């Protein structure tokens, strides 16, 4: 496994399987918005469910701040579709069955090599990585840290004022 991508690196040109087993070129998702790309170990595992549901609950905040979200794991497109339906996820999950995207981003394994890593990246509209966070256990920090970075990229600050 290569070195994990860092700030300033370019998003790799990888194609994954999307809903309905349709190919999705990751770089084609760039251009209009910043992109939150999160690698996670497995659909419906406890930590991955917490992370996905936290992203779901703040998805409108991400889109309001000018970003979209995409999750990537080695699970099949069919598994992703069930996970999306079960938890009402509003963002796309992509399948990386051969690990090509994981390898291109340098996302390794944790826990003695038994569990695929959990890493969140944020790419700006030009496809440059602006944030990388690697933690298997700090699941919610993946979401809060990513939202803070997206807001800073789009000039929205970290704590938007809400009027009541």
C-alpha cells in the first residue's frame, strides 16, 4: 500500500461501481462542488453505520456549504443499495471490489491488517486534496472535521449563525 494522499495531492483517476453497477469515474464528480470522499470498512457494521448516519444527518449542511459526499468500500453495489435504503442515505456509495481506489488513495488496513481503513478526504473543485483524516475509532470526527473544512473552503466559517 502506498502513502496515504495528503493535502495538495490530486484526486486519483479511478472508476468505481455505483448504483445499479453503473461505472462512476470519481474525477467526473468534481468541478461543480467540493467533494467529501470517505472510505469505510463495511456496510452495516456499527462504526460505519454511525458514520453514514452522521453524514446523512448533516448532508444538507454539506450541500449548503457547496460540497457533495461519496462513500467508498469494497462491498458490492447491491449491498450499498440495501445500506442506503435501510438508513435513508442521501449520498452515493461506490463499490471498490478490487481495492483499486483504496490503493490509489493509499488507504491501508487497521487492527493487524484485518479491517479496511477509515479515511476521509476533501477535494476542492479542481480535484486537489484539501483535507485527509485517518481514524478508525473517531467516527464522528470524520464528519465534523470534514464539515469545518468544507465551510472554510467555501468561506462559510465553522459555525453558521442560525436565526430563530
